[in-house]
C-alpha cells in the first residue's frame, strides 16, 4: 500500500450532457438576470445552480432587504413581486399602483424570499432557459484563452457542458479563477442572518428608538456579562454589524447577528467553522432577545439562513479596476449598468471583462473594481444590473462570432436601452 498523501485518479472520459450558446454559472440575482437577458435576445441558455432554488445568497442567506429595484430588469422583478404584495409594501398608500410603489421606494426595502424563488423560476421557464439544480462547477476547461466548457458534479456523477460563451455569476469568480483569469482574494466579515416571527416591533422600538439601537442594547448586555457573545457588533466594511429590519409580514423581523472576522471563506474547514460559530451565536442572540427585550416576549425563531452570509471571497482583476470615485461619478463611456434611477453610480463594461479569456464575462459581487467601492457593488440591484448587461453582451458575441472584448459598446448600450435600462 502506498503512503503517498494524494490519490492518482484514472483517466476517464466525461460525457457532455448539453451544448448551448450561453452557459450561466450561478442562480442568484446576477445569474437569473443574465440568463433571462441572454434568452430574450435569442441565445440558447442553460443555468447551473448548486442549490434547489434560485436567488443565491439573497434568498438562501436571508439577505431579504434591498435598495430600490427600479431600473431595467430590477424593475420587472419588483413588479412581479409587487403583484404578490411581496416587495416594499406601503400600507399608507392603499390604492397605489405597482409603479407608484416602485418609484416612491427609498432606503432598504423588504421582499419575500419564497415569492422570489417562485418568480425567478417562472422568469427562466418563460424564456425557455434550461435549469439544472443541485450541481457544482467542478472544473473549467480552457485552451489558449478560450473556455470550451465546464465540468459539473452532482448525484448522477461527473459530466460536461459545452458552451460558446460563459457568464460567471458564482459570486466567487469560480469560473474566472479556474480558467486562469487573474482574480484578487478578498476577506470581509461574514454574518449569519435569521428571522424572528411574532415580534411586537412598535413596543421594541419604544425601547430601542430605531433598529440601529439594537447594537447599543447588545453591546451593553455583552459588557455586563449578560450574554456570551464574541462576534463584531458595530458597522464595518459597509456591513451594519448587529441590525434588524421589519419584513413583509407583520411581526416578522430580519436580524443581522453580528460579524465574524479573520475568516478564510475559500477554505472549506474555515467555512465550516464559520457556519458553526455564527449559527451558535444567532441562536444565543434570538433567545436572549426573547428573554430580555420588550416586544420579544411572544417571539419565536422562525428561520436561520441556509448558509452564512459571505460578503466577498474573490474579485475579478480585470484589464481595468475602476476606483470608488470613478464608480460614484458614473461618467464612463462604456457604462452598461446604472442600478439606481436618479443616482450617479454606474458600472462600466470593462468591469465585467477578465484578462486573457475571450468568451467569459463576470457578473455580480465579484466584478472588477477597487476594494473600497465593493461594499456598494455587492448589493442586489447591482448584481441584477450587471447580470442583465452580461446576458445581452454574451448573446451579441455569440451571434456575431466575436470575443467579449470585441463587443461594440454603442450597440450594447442601445440594446440595453431598448429593453428598459436607463443609462
């Protein structure tokens, strides 16, 4: 028997199960937007997702408050959710139309994750996007700067998908990294989210003032030794620390349980530790609130997130890395996403482009930009907006038989404008 510390796997042939124009890797907001946009523009599209639902960390990690969804495909998503009373409800505007509610929305707005999962599947099926759940991207097959396809693994074993163009919407730049495109490893604090039901918010806020007051309440309790709690309480890196927000349904509260630092989220062992530690602290916090904060006497822990909320792991190191000032001013000649109507913040096409790979675009929280602006670029409306742009650009590249780098920006901007994106 060999004492070597590795296995030598036998050479094997991997069956190819599909051949499509555009393969979208990841089914979060960015991936759904990319797949829908590509299909609407005439591409055959497949989307591969590791979970059995869509929405990514937004629905899976209970990131269920968002800045306004009011431009491009975001507006469509908001309208679909509004039809189910599942986005930014405003009881004071009883007869308001969906457009009124969307246009009048401001701040962080709640949306319902279960309705979102349902509507995202509907959106993909309406456009005949092939969906494959419960599948991991195991490898990317790249030759001379061109991706031939990806290898996936699932309960059926190992198989391949061939595609003319790939959109990396994994959130972790997995495809970019596997293909050899330069990426930067990023460490940010992580948070386990949880929901509590039957909370008397009015009574709790009489005690706290605003939900930001939950920080002070917990900080004082920790200082007095009333709760054993080691996670970060205060805001940092664009993350709120301990916080809470009222949700769609009366008495339902979304709670940020504090921040774990020094995490190595690309290391499975460290990520396992993070899941255990943050879930333990969430459980402690939920029970402490029930026992000690007015308004929580009848509350119950309704749900913890499927996985801990990871804010960043890798970012694309593209041919250009726009600065915070450039993104905030939003004066790019190659602007392809302006996530918020009436705001200057914009994303250029170059932020989606990898170095050295000719048939790949990256969308979502792992695009190319300076670290000090990524706290704003990882938010849901930006993910959807970059996904939509990537889907259109990928289809143009396939239909014109050109590289991602050769896509005509004016043409891309015109097509985005035609489908409702205000640039």
